[in-house]
C-alpha cells in the first residue's frame, strides 16, 4: 500500500469516526429531550370564564395533551372528576383545570329537602342519570272517572338528583296478581316543599313516573298550558 492509499484509508476512518460521534451526539440530545419532556398525558383547559358556585359540565372544558412531568399533581385528568362539583372561584378561560378549583356541590340549598322515591329502572333511569343530574319528572295518571282520558303531566322541572341507589327487584302487589315484578332504583332529589309533595303524590298515585334528563344549561321552564298532555288534544 503506497502513501496515497494509506492517507485515503486514514481519512476514511476519520470520516467514519466523525459520523459515529455525530450520531452519538444526536442520540444524546434526543435522550436528554425525552428525559425532560417524557410521555404526554391528558389534561383539561377552561374554554371560557366560569362563575363561582356554578355547576360544572363537560362542555365548559377542552381536552389537551401535555408532558406528564409538567402536569401538577392536582390537575384533573378525567372529566368524571367534575361530576356533582361546583367552581369555588372564577375559572379563567385558558387556565388548566385542577382539583383545588372545584368542590362537591352542597347537597341542599336553603328551603330544600331530600326526598327519595322508587323509579322504574327501565323507563326512568337507563343508566344515564347520575348524582348532579337535573331532570324533569313526568307522571301518567288515569282518568278520575270512567271514560275520562288518561293524562301525562310534568309535575316537577329541573329536579336535582343527589343520589342514585342500587337496582332492586320489586315484587308485585299481593292484590294485583297480573302485575309483574319490576326493577326499580331509589332516586334521591333536592326539592322544595311543594315539589316534594308533587313527586311523592306521583309515586303513590301515578300509573307511571318517568325522568327526563335535562342538558346542562338548558332552560327547563315549562308554561302551565304545556304541562298536561292528552292524546285527544294533540293536533
């Protein structure tokens, strides 16, 4: 091997060594970045300002991703954590939602009382109603006299659910042999005195009581003329 060939081999080896050094440097930088950033996790950001003591809903927040090591220990990573919660202070748009910003919604407001009734599991709950939900309560009554039409009435609007119990199999009344066993769920509401009377009356005398889930932020006011429905008057 002559001197020119030796120089070529030496230069080639130097090039290979430089390439290996550069590659090792890139790997080192990537490893350093990964160690500083780490895996990303889900967090939630406030879309718009939320007033204090406002009942929280999923629509008020947007899902984002950020490195786990940058996320505070009390950050909310699952919106199930806001169920039945209210804001303790003004939540500013763009701020990261954290557990110390929210507290459990008070069970009862002044003038309210807890009332629990049994609701048919199939027609009244269907797994959609949870503590913190707002519902309208419908009741169907037969005619007072023979030949009178049956009526469906909205007896309570915007009733707040405090608790949903376990499904229980109800046995038929001993005096009604044709009635089949029914699965029912005890639902506890926070109601005014008048609404408590309405809902307990419906549980005792209505043929059927049904709950209708109300979307958060929906105006649940129903005019008196629209609270009673008869098929014959439906035009």
